[in-house]
C-alpha cells in the first residue's frame, strides 16, 4: 500500500479524527440556518393533516430541501410536476 494512503488510514482510525477534520472543514461555516416561521408552520400543519401534496410543496419552499434527492430541483422549477407525477 502507498505510504501516504497507509498514514491517512491510520490517522482516520484515531479518536480525534472527526474533531480535527471539523477544524479544517467546518460543516456549518455560516452558523445554523434560520427557517422562515410561516413556512415551518405550514409544514407542520400539512404534516399533521397528513397532506403529502401540500407537505412536499411547503418543503420545496425551504432554501435547502431536507432530503438530498435528484428530483428536488425539477420539482422546484416545475410547480405542476407533483400533480402530474403523484407516485414520485
């Protein structure tokens, strides 16, 4: 095995690896994001009413969709795509 690859693997096995990595690459560089309270309230209402159609539409209003999915950008751009593709 390559010397540098082996050193990297050994370093990654240390207890402080993730803490050290976080110092170099912080996961939240700008701090915790604030969610629009009205959008969040609408999300909670749709969830409690089990209205998946409205729930997805409200989640798409967030700056960052909570689930990484390849369809998110398409659904954000084409507002009628949800009705035309209800199983997706």
